[in-house]
């Protein structure tokens, strides 16, 4: 299992959350008011199996492109999101699964 941390511009956050929940991805959303990679971002935490990682990446991109198709690309944004993949140790897996 992997942990993906995804820091996203708020402009995309609602649609990403909606689409990824619909596709069955489980996530935790952390809203912030500033400090980490600038103000106006939402941080998503995804627990994902290695085999589903590429599908998650593709789904994130599709959701962002959908927002841009509907509302246009936000000019002040240099990136849609930044993500990090963190391998989990076997000791953490029960914690991530809520056991």
C-alpha cells in the first residue's frame, strides 16, 4: 500500500473530490488557509494499492481537465497539483485500514 499526498489548488478540489469518490477512491481532505505551498490549497491523502496508483494519477488529471473544460484554466495557477507517493511499512497498514 502507498500513501499519496496531493496538494491541490482549491479551484480544482471540489470536482476532484466528487469524481474520485464516484470512482471508489477513499481519501481524507485537509483544508488549509496558508503556509504550505501558499494560500488557497486543499490537501488530499489517498491510501492506494500499488496496482491502482496509475489509475489514481490518471483520474486526478481527468478531473482537473474537466474543471478547465467547464470553467477555463485559472491564469494565476502555475500547476494544478503537486503529489508525493510515500511507501507504507507493513506495521502501518492496519492503521490505514482502520483496524
